[in-house]
């Protein structure tokens, strides 16, 4: 069929159809962002690439194995992505799948940083031990499931109350997911690195442990000294003052998501006062 056979209405309809499909795919990707489904999608991409290369180079056995993986892949996707699919359907039922904007997300991230920074400064001054892990791209669902589910709006008062000594939830980690307090009293994997200082306790080892297997940020307040530390990418930044700590959080949780245009605009505003 030639292009001349299409009416103007047909062209507009087809363009709208493509835009809607891409928009739905984009929103679904946003739903699974920050979960382990991202790693599973990368695995599927690798399988597709290997299948194409095996056919190209005549690797028959490998090609057959990849064909089997792809034939059963649809069922595997339903099983492996079940939590993400359920969450997407729940959000669709609540009318929230398409409601979030970039401005809303940035505002929520800034409020999250403010709440964590305020709570951390308070606890550090009074030597209240704390362990707070903040989810980024890699999902922390498996660790959330080890604790007590809260799914609460984040606030400095809530974080402080959780870590008050001898309260039911103070022992363990708080995990923040999607700018909410997802759970408390969670267990994090301990680092087995032999290079960790002997003076560091379980909180610091847990913070380093989760930072070694995920891209999360984990905040530690020492119960003995009140020192503030931040673990990321297997590294521990120790003895931060409240200003340094807040600046690092802003850089990792807010500034990194801003476009270059936004960053330049904010820099000009700051420069011009």
C-alpha cells in the first residue's frame, strides 16, 4: 500500500497510536525502575544478543539453548516480574500510573533529603544509633521483606522515633523506597571485607555490605561517638559534619537527576544571589 492511499486522518491516527504505545512503555519502565526487574531486563537483552550472534556464527548448540530460553521466556517473565506487574496494576487501579511528574519527584527527593539530614543531625548530637538505607536504581525489596512494613510518608520526627533506644523498631535498618519509609527493623548483609577497621561495629559493616551489592546510599549514626557516616559503592565516608552530609545527599539524590539546563540555571541563580 502506497503512502498516497493514506488519508490525513489515517496518518494522524497512526502517529497518535505510536506515541501512546511509547508513552505506556515509558511509564511501565518507570514502574519497574528501582527494582530487580531492571537487572532481569538486562539479562533478557543479553539472551537476545547471544541468540543473534550464535545464529550469525553458526553456533548451533548455543542457538538451540537460546531458542529454548526465549520460547519459555514469556512464562518466566510473568513469574519473575510478578511483584512489578502487580504493583503496576495496583497503580493503574488507583489512577496513579500516569500522574507523577518530574517536578513532583524532584520535590519529593528534596523533602526526603531534608528529613534525613534533620533527623541525622538530631540523633548525632544525642548519640542515638541509626542505620538508614536509601534505595536508588537497584531494588531493596528482598531486604525490606526482612523487616516490619511501614509504607509511611517520610519525616524527621518518624525517623527519630524509630531509632529511640528500646523501642520495638530501633534494632535494624530503616529502608527508604520511592521517598517513603518502606520498612524498619530490616536486616542488611554484613560486609566480609578484611580491610574494615576493627573499631567499626555491626551498623557500619551492614552499611558497607549493602553498598557492595547495590547502589544504595546508607546512613550510619554511631551510638558510641555520634559520628555520621555514609556508605556508597563499597566505600565508607566517615566523620561527616551535618553540612557535608546534607551536601552529599543532595548531590547523590537530587542533583544527579537534574538536567544540564537545570543545573546551569541553578548555578546562575546562586552566583547572582
